[in-house]
C-alpha cells in the first residue's frame, strides 16, 4: 500500500472522529443551565404575594451580601423535601427571596403555614413569566447571588445535604 | 425453555458462520468455477436456524412468556395480538435479532442468485458477510441477548409503549431494516470485488438488484415512518431532522447515489472506484446510524433506552469495519481513466452524486456537530430544522432542475442546441421571478424557485410518459415514475410549507376562537373508557367561513395505565385538497386547554408522491429483463 | 415550442394568490425554533409541557413589545444558553458548522471538473 500524505490524513481523521465518539459516550446528554454561573441576573420587579402594593426589585438585593432566590410552589412535591434546608439557611447570614411559581395565593400561604416560612420576602409569579428572566426551567430551582447580582451557584432540583453544605461554604 | 432454544439456535448460527468462513477459504484454493455444494448447505442451515430463532422470540411474545426478560420488559398480557408480535422487533434486542436475520438471509440469497459470477468473488463475499454476521451475533449473545431469562418468572410484563401500538409503526422497522441491513451485502461484495479483482461491469451487474431492493425498502421505510409520525405524534409535521430520522436518511442518500452510479458503471465500465467507495460507505453509515441511535450519545425523541456498553461495542465494530475497508481499498486501488463528454448523461449522474454527497454530508455534519463541539469545548448547541432547511433547500433547486433536463441528453451524444435553449428560457424565468418578487414584495423567492423547477420536472415527466406511450419503450418507465414522484414531492412539500395555516391558542370549554377563515367552537369534553386507556375526548365544531362547511373534530388525551403514560391523539380530517389537524392538551392546574389547529393543503399528496417514488423503484425490479 | 408553453404555465403560477397570515405564522416560526429544555427532542411548538407554556407567554409578550425575532432569540439565549435555539447562531463556535457543507460542495465541484477535464486534455 502506497503511503502518501492524503491517505495518512484520511486515517488520522477517521481515528479522530472515532475518538470523539468514544469520548462523547461519556458525556451527559441532558442539558442543564449550570454553565450560566458568572452572569448577572437581569432587572426585575415582582409583587409581594399577599400585598400587591409591596414589591421587590434587583436594587433591593444589592443591599444583601448574599441572596438565595428560590422558586417554589405548593403543588410541587420535591419543594417539600428541600424546605427544611431553606429553614436552616434562613438563620444564616443570607437573605432568601421566595418566588411562588404558577400557584394560587391561598395554597401558597397554606404551604408556608404548614412547613414554615424561611423567606425574607415572598414574591408571586402567577404566570411563570418572571422565571424566564432568571433562566429557570423547572421547579424547584434556586439561584445564589452576591451583592453584585452575580450568580455564584445554581441548584436545579431540590436542595439536598451536599448542596446545602456547598451554599454554606460559599456564603462564609 | 424458549430461552435455551433461542440461545442454542444463535450459537448454532455462530458455529455455522465459522464453518462457512473456513470451508469458503478452503474452496477458494480449489480449481473450477463452481462452489462446493456443501457451502450452499451450510448457508441454508444457517438461514433456517436464524429464522427459527426469530420465530422462537415471536412465540415468546405471543404466549407472553415472561421467563424471557425481553418479553417481560416489552410486553403485557392485555396487549392485542398484532402488537404483541410487533413487540418482537420494537425493542433493541429484538430488532438486533432481526438485523442478524436479514444479514443471514441476504447472504444466502446472494450466494444462490449469483451463480453466473466469478467463484472467488462470491466466496469472498460470503466470507466478509459472515464476518459481519459473527460480529453482530457475538454482540447479540454477549451484550443484547433477547433470550436472557429471568427467575423467578414475573406474572405480568412491563408493557409496550402505547405510542408504539400502531400499524404503521409495527411495519416500519422491518421495512427500514431490509434497507439498512440489506446494504451489508454489497459492502461485503465490494470488499470481495477489490480482493478478487472482479471489477467493472460484471461487478455492477452482481450487486445491481440488491442495491435496488435496499433502496426501495429504505425509501418505503422512511415514508411509512413519516406517515406514522404525522398521524400519531400530534405535532402535524412529518420530518423533524431528529438524529434518529437523519440516521435513516444518510444511507438513503448514499444508496440513491450508488444506484445512479451503477448505471454508469454497467453501461460505460467506468467509475468503479467511486462505486466501491459508495458501497462501503453505505453500510458504514448504517452502522454509524445504529451507533448514534442505540448508544445514547444523542438526545432524541426516538431513542431506545440507552446503555453505554452497547455504544462501546458498536463503536468497536464500526472502527474495525472502517479500518479494514480503508486498508483493503487503499491496497487494492488501481488508477482509472475517465472518459466523459461534458454534456452527456454520465455527467448528469455525476452531478446527481455530487448533490447527494452534499446533502449527505450536510445532514451528517448537522447531526454530529453538537457531539464534536460538546466533546472538544463543552459547549452544548442544538442543530435542528432551521439549519437543515436553510442549507439544503436552496440546493434542491438546481438539483431538481438537473433532474428535469437529464432525459434530453442520451448517452455520449452532444446536444448543444437544446442545452442552450433550456438555459436561456430558465434564465428568462429567473429574471421574471426577480421582477415579480420585487413587485409583490410578499413572495418567498426561494419557494418560487422551488415551484418553478418542480413544475418543470413534473411537466417534463408527463411529456416523457406521452413519448413512452407512443413509442412503447418500457425501460424508462420506472425512472419517469420515480422522478415524477420526486418532482411532485418537492412541489407539495413546498406548497405545504408555504401555505400551511397554524394556530396555537388556549381555550376553555364553551369558548370560541376565530382564526383566518375558520371559527373553532370548543363545544365540550367527554370521557371514554377503553381497553387499556382512559380518553378525554374534545368536541370541536369547525366552521369554514369561506364556504360555510361545518366539520366536527375530536382530539383526545389518552391516559394509559401500563406503563403510565399520556398521549395526545390528533383529530385529522384528510381531504384531497387539504388536511385539518387539531390537537388538544390540558394546561396544568387550569381549566384551559391548549389547542393547536393546522390547515395543511395537499397533505395527502405528499404521501402519494413518496409512494410513487417507491413504486417506480419496484417497477424497475419487476421489469428486470427489459434493460437497455 | 413545448418548452415555451411550460414556461408560460410557470409564469402564470406566480399569480396564485399568496395569503400570508403575518402574526400567527411568525409566532409559529419562533416556537418551532425554540427547544423545550425538559423534553427529549421537541420544540416549544410541539411540546405540551409546562415549560413550553411559560415560554410561549413570554414570547407573546416580547412580540407585543415590538421585539424582533433575533432580539427574542438573543434574550432567551442569554437566559438559557445556546441550546435553546434550533438554528445555531453564526459565531466562532459554529463557524465550521455553517461553512463546511459549502466547502464540501465547492470541493466536490472542483473534483468533478478535474475528472472531466482530464480527458478533454
């Protein structure tokens, strides 16, 4: 077999492709938005769940050293499992903004009465449109930001013990 | 017990493969032109055992024998009989068994039907094909065994996905596999032809029929899959450029290119190396497609349940195939002289191949790019319908144009006058079109071009048919039918894409929505209990405001219990002129229903055109004797 | 003569009235270009999921505010990453994706010309 440059190139190219396939097998095909860490959250304005005349915006969050923005709903089962970690966090030096997603006011109030209210402010997002501003695509989801409104951690799904510890590390 | 029978049969097939390879290698050294009778017997036994193993699995499904883990995972006692049987190939392991079956059956048929050809060539083909059979049989036994048994035997199965319980989907895999796997035989034949130096016209004649058979079934399989997607999946589309769909389209481009190049190879004894490359590439693409679909490397609506070990095995097999074909091709390559006249038919076939390769590589790049980007840079992107439409559709215009003018050029002769006449007229058409689209401002320039060339091809085909009836020359009939079908397909897809009406809105029971030309009245909801599901049926009254025609449509939301799934059944009213398409889903935690309403003009003609293409192919198979 | 008739028919086909439904077809087009993040390979247009419902509302709002298609896509990409659009943006990552097919087309053309010319010489 003649060894010439084009044949070597072809062989190398095939080896490269097969190698990429092999590496590709190990990659996770499910997409998540964790790569958006480091970006700033956008400007927003949300009303308080029980009092329409009270609102909160990104300017208010600049005053906090750290804020955890937690999207939850009364109809969401995993939100119940993560709730105890939110309660624990409410004692630490971190402010928690709860956003009630696509929910009825009465149900949300019942939920918080039953499980406890860890939130410094409960906002409502009845149509879910505000969640898009934060890049949320499922419930529960939480975003940890600093006083520059930069996202330092994204938690997709309920907060578990290891993520709770990570949050504690980050807000030290 | 079925488990043991099944595994036993596969092991027998494996042993027979080894024996076949061994005896064929011995027979290679023997003088004379006929193959030892024993080899035929081995092949026949091999076929018998393989088919029996497939029937064993089918029996397992029919009897709901849950001692077989495959039956347990994919069936249920309450499934209707037809779908129990279809469940055999509706899963990874069963379809792999079907794959092995087709490899073996084609191996035997090729051996038996090619006795006019060179002995060494046929023996080498048999050897290579059996190496493929070995590879897949080992994969089957070691990793994806449909005859694995479980103990204790469960009382009930996990159930077949309700979406798969559909007649079109039941026959779609077997049809597609005859296409996909059928190309294995000319892969082996190409390797054999290189090694035994059996080239040119004779080689073309030996594989011709097999290429056509695999092409017909591949086209039919893709069409049936699209018809199923349209009627069953509830989004009103029939092609999504999903990776699994692309995996079936890639070999189709290659087989189409091959089919056309074979004509040149047979008539003019040239393009041999290119034909070999196509033969090798087609099956390589099939296996690559299988890899993409079954390894779990891509995110798709169609994927089988994934398992990384499968991916590694298939990748290994794919690598061996590619390297061995590259090595054999490079060692046995002989330089060819090409003898073309620029404006003759060969050049058009080359052009066809040129476009086919372009379409193929575009789809391949579009499908694989996200994987490469993710592995190299960890950036995840999506490549979907907009990409493929933007890159491919504009090039369909010159492609269809070339198809339309090809018949004007017979072999070798130069036809200058006609050539320049056509060029001039089409140029006029383009200029006129430019003025019109500028004047009206609303026309899509591209879709107009599509319509022009498609109509050109259609009318040209009708003229050809007229000529045919007058001269009574049969051979061209199949080409005309297929090309006419293709022209119609392009035309109707263009119309459907350009003139479809789509509306997406939310309604509560009792509300009315007025869209352009239609008034949609959400009259009510009914609950219907059926054998294995509960249906929420919507009653919709549609009034066509142009002609006051009233129609009723009943889309459904079906709740299945085994396994627990939700499906959305579209209400489709098919007419000659258009389809009305309505789907309904409920918005969670609300009284609203999300309604998708579509009016799709000439939808059924898309299927008719696609089937016409297939009929053209089958016509040529049956009119074999009247070549030249 | 026959060809002139064909061209005439084609010319007539330009006068088939084209009804474009501006708003809803534009919405449909946008929905089809957006990917449902929680589904297995479905667009926002085809998906019946919660996420799809939310995105549809947001897109409708943005259209009513007068945003162009590109602005809507940029907005969603900034929130969810490039994965959410089916038409890859033309940037340094996707440069090869958009150019390779045409490179192949041109290269193929040259190869064929080269093969044909060989004999003419």
